[in-house]
C-alpha cells in the first residue's frame, strides 16, 4: 500500500468514527432514552468545551515530547473505550461525563490527523497544498459512509451506533501507531507557555475590525451543530404521521445530503470569493443559515420533503462559506508570526466557545417549546432562524471589510 493510500485510510477512519454517532446520537438520547433537550444540548456542547483547551495541550505534547502518530493513536484507543462505555449507559449525568471525556480524547485528533498527514507527505517529497486535499476528502466520504451504515442497519435510535464508533476508533488507534514516525520538532528556541498555547493570537482583538469578526465567529459558531444535534430527533417525531416516508425510515440518508452538499460547495468558493468578496460571502453564509433553519420549520417528511432536501443542500453553502471565508480573513489580517495561532483562535471561537454556547442554549430552546413531552418543532426552528436573521441584519453594518479581487483571488487559490 502506498503512503498516500495509507493516509487515505487514516483520514477515512478519522471521520468515520465521528460520523457514526454525531448526527444520530440526539435521536437515540431523545427518542429512546427519553432525555430532555437540555441534556442532549449539553452532551453535544462537550465538543465545544473540549475544543477550548485539549487541541492546544495535546498539540504541544506532540510538538515537544511525543511522536504525533503515537498521541493520535493513544487518543483514539482511549476514545474507543469511552464510546463502548457510553453504549452501555442510560443515566443522563453519567453519559454526559463519558461524552465529555470522549470529546477531550477525540477533538484534538482532528488537528493531529492533519499534523501526521502533513509530516508524512512532506517527508516523502509531496506537495501538501496539492496532495492533501484529495486525501482529506476521503474523511468526508468516511463520515457519510458511517451515517449510511448506521441508518441502513436501523441503528439511528440504538446504542449500536456508539459500538460501531468504538470499534472503528480502536482500529484507527492501532492503525495510527503503525504509521511512519512523526517525531517532535527539535529546536533550541525557547518559547513561552502562552506562545505554545497560541495565546499570542489574542493580540488581534486590539483591532476593532477583528474583534467584531471574532465575536460574530463565536455567535455564528453557536449555530453550526444545532441541526446535527436535533435534526434526527425532529424527523423521528414524525414516526406516526409519516411512518412509511423516506425521511422517517432513513433519516441518516436524508441528513447525509448535507455532507455531500458540503463537499460540492467547497468547489464553488473561489468563484464566489472572486465575484463578491469575503464580506459578502460571509453574509451569504449567514442568510443560508436562516434558510437552513426556516426550511426545517416549514418542511415535513410528506408533502414538504422537498423543503427538507433543499435545507440539506443549503447546508453546504451555510457551513463552508463562513468557515472558509472566515479563515481567509484571518490569513490576510494576522501577522505571519502568529498566523497558525490565529487560525487556532478562529477555530476556538467557532468550534469551541460557539459550539459550547450553541449546544447549551439550543437545548434550552427545545425544552422551552416542549409541553407534555410534545415538541413544537416549527417554533423551535423559527427561533433558530430568527437568531441567524438578527446576525445577518447586524453583520454588514458592524464588520468593515474592503473587497480586493486580486488579493482574494491570490489567497483563495
């Protein structure tokens, strides 16, 4: 097996582990275990909480003391044990702590997977910019395949989804340990703990424009996981009214259209950036989130199935446009000495603070519109749509950014 094929397998499994439960766990917790929206939201918020500190800490370990492939493998083996434990647990408090520990083990592996991939490619003389994206896309394929496996085997509302994730995490953990060695970088230069953890990037908050940008990154980051958390529970609530419909029978397949859309919209980003500029592309993303939620609010698995499908397609634009254009803002505004840390800060604001706030508050919204165990889903989705709409109306007036086609084109490519 060539080194590229080995990396394809690693990236495939990296996101297969996540895809096996990320979209369907909410349905299992709500519809099978009977957990409240607040509990479900808090469980999903553990990913944001763990993202605040674990990637930086374990990244520092891999940079200074332990081979990156060993850290990656150890994290997945620990995660495998925790996911297996989670598959046997039905107490909400205990499950929360297990999934928090699992998030602490898994979230750093996203960056570690990239680190190992980059190191091995460079060591073997490959061009990372050219050769990594075709490898990384197999991660998205792995995520989609995991969703399909869980859905087609009827495990959307079963603890078996966690078992599947556990087994694949164990396989990946062992596999990662067999990858070529990625030793810590030997350097005589002494750096402070603050620099090692990427705190230098917080200097960007001194720029009013970047302070506004990061605040909006956090606020929009709160929306990123909401449909992943409550999308399947929403569809499962149509079990009686549309029992034989495709959306109820195969919610995972329907939801996977979102991930397929994500891969396709990435290809359109250079065109949109060149044509409209970074600020307008970010604004398009925000209003795409408005549509994403609103279409959930008016759609259903029967006559409104096409609205749900349209929402899945729009997800690619909503998710990709903000993440990619946002990373370009950071790339253009940050000094070269803190550029990597600045990207880490962007991820911390969106997938860390934003995801934690979004997971917690979205659970409260679901519980607020739940009476006698019955959820008023239209009101829930319209509340989320209204939140995104407010962000979209304020954003263009407070975020000042000039569109320079030449500069954007250079960065986008």
